[in-house]
C-alpha cells in the first residue's frame, strides 16, 4: 500500500493538520480526499513518527 497515491494523501493530511491544528476525523474526512481506513493508518504513522501529537 506504500505507493505514490498513499504518500500524496499522507502529505495532504499532514498539511491539513498543520494548517488547521485539528486531528478531528470528521473534519479531515470532509476536507481531504481520503477514506476512513487510510486516514486511520496515516494518523497512526504520523503519531509514531512524532509529527502529530
């Protein structure tokens, strides 16, 4: 699943979180083109990497 589309979505989610300062799932799902399962995987990776608290 670690392909180019996934990395683009991960970057978009990270950019959205930094810009808006929220990790609210519903807000991210409504504003970024990503499904719930992928969003959960991205948030888990960002937390493990220390990029998101």
